[in-house]
C-alpha cells in the first residue's frame, strides 16, 4: 500500500523518534511516495522510500494514503535522489541531488520572524553570486539548480528530475523503477519547469498569482517562497526561473507609486545575484523573438 508525504518535509528515521538513539536517515519532501511495510505502533510506521533501498520509520500522521484505483499518470511518484555528499557549493558534482550539507539551514516554519530570518540565512549561505556550483560555464547557466536548491531548503517542492518515457511505462504497470540519472530520469530544465508549474504545481502546494505586486506582498507578509518562470520563444534555448524573496532592511523591491513593478529576486544565470530588483527590470517581459520569452508565470508557496 502506498502513501504520500502530507507535510512540507518528513523525517525518515532508523527507529521511532520515541527511542533515544533514533537518528534521521533522510528528509522526504512533500508528496513523495513511500510503501508501507508495517504499522509498528499507532504513531510510527515502517516504510520504504520508493525507488531506493532506504527503509525506516515515519510519523504516521504526516502521510496520507494513495488511492491506487484512481491513480492517474500525474500521480506517479516523483523521482527523487536522497541528498548527496559529493555535491557542494564548491563544485558541480551531482547537481541533480539535494546537497547534504548540515551547515545550510532549512526554512524555520515556526513563525513569521523565524521564516524571514531563516530565508535570509539560506540566501547568505548558498551565496549564489560567489558559489562555484552556480557559476555559468561554456556549457550552461544554472538558474534551475539554484532555484531547486533554494526551494529544497525553503521546504517547497519543485522538480529537479523527470522520468523517461520508458520509465513511465513501467511505473504505470505498477512496477518500481530504479532512479538512475541519464537512464531512467532526466533533468528538468527551465522550459520544462514552466510546463510543470502550469500542469502540476497546485498539487504540491503552489498557488498561481496574477502580478508581481501581489506576489511580493505575499512573500513579505507570510515568509513564503515566490517564483517567476518564463518560457522561451525558441524552446531549445533555456528559459529562466528565479525566486522572489522577502524584502529586508537594506534589500528592496522597486516600486512606482507604491506598487511593486520589479520584485526583490535571487537568481543564477548569465549574471548571479543574491538580491536584485531594478537592475534587470521586468526581464520576463522581454519579447525579442531571439532572446525573449513567450510567456511568464508567477507562483507562491507558503
């Protein structure tokens, strides 16, 4: 029987948390799928993280059952690698995995103040303007990787991987498929991320927002995560995705007559900025057929 994570993040432990020697094996993101092995107690169940060999215990109230009789193609479990120790801010290894770096903080959801403080700490630690992981090279720019990392530590899910067609065929038959990079899964680039937001983001707690003024207000007021994602006219060229972040005492959105026209953002790309607003203006409205974007979307996650 399959269950999904129903909270922003779920700890998979080697023993129930009631045991003094219990330790966290990995953090399972929202809506990722696990298979029930045993209901060991009312509160703690033993599960297997699908498509891996990892087994452990989760708090039963933080997962919800998957109705496999009505499961659709869109309900196939999300491909996910556990955080890896090879990738770091100082290299570009295994950028398809979250970083298992204990020095990088997660967003603290306790209160508005802790959310805002921890978001600033995430931005400071990832330090996109200097970290080698996000620096452009001859092959590519890395807006998707930075956005994925930011959202991972902010406890908001966006995809980094997608199943290949062959893998989906097996999954639709009810078979488990091993997660293997460049074999059963491929990376999600920014044009694909745009499509994912349109088709699936609402299933993962994202809300579509009409304009950047409203988006900035929600990010500021609630300590949440904002996204601007733009799709290219020329689809074999990279689109762009950035995070919209809460304003600080020194870092501000750009307003005209009190209304935000350029929100406070953080990005990797041709140029990397921990914070920016006016310097790139409304970049998502660039309608140059060679370099511009056919459309842009704004999303928010609590």
